[in-house]
C-alpha cells in the first residue's frame, strides 16, 4: 500500500483548499477552519445565524485560489465519477437509506 502524503498548512491556505472548505462547508454553519502560524483550529460563531462570509471574493489572489480548486476538481472529476459513480459521497436520507444527492 502506498504511503499517504501530508498537506502542510501553507499549501492548505495557498492552494485555495482552506478557502473552499470554509466557503462551502464551515462558514454556512457559523464555523471557520482557520490557520495561525502552525496552528489549525475551528473558530466557532454558531450563534450568528447568518454564518461567516468572505467580503473579498473579487480580489485577484482569492480568484486565483478559487480557480485553482476548480482546476483540481476538474482534473479528478471524471476518474472519481467513473470509479465510484459520484463526486460527493451521498449521505443517509432522512428515512435511513442512502440519498442520491
């Protein structure tokens, strides 16, 4: 079995993965996956029902991060779809079965 690599915190930030993890998942829940130096933590503001938002999505460095993640997804999409039949793994539906979305 191939040994797993490790994504360092700088690459997590610079690649746009952190931005997209926050934008798509953590921020709507009132959470923010955050990096300060060597520290990775989750900031919790779930009492704010609007959740976190980015105010600088039009900045060139943010656009590049967004586009970088889009390129990563595009390069993997067909292979993942062919192998497992979905991009995002379906979760359980409310009746205990598996959702198709």
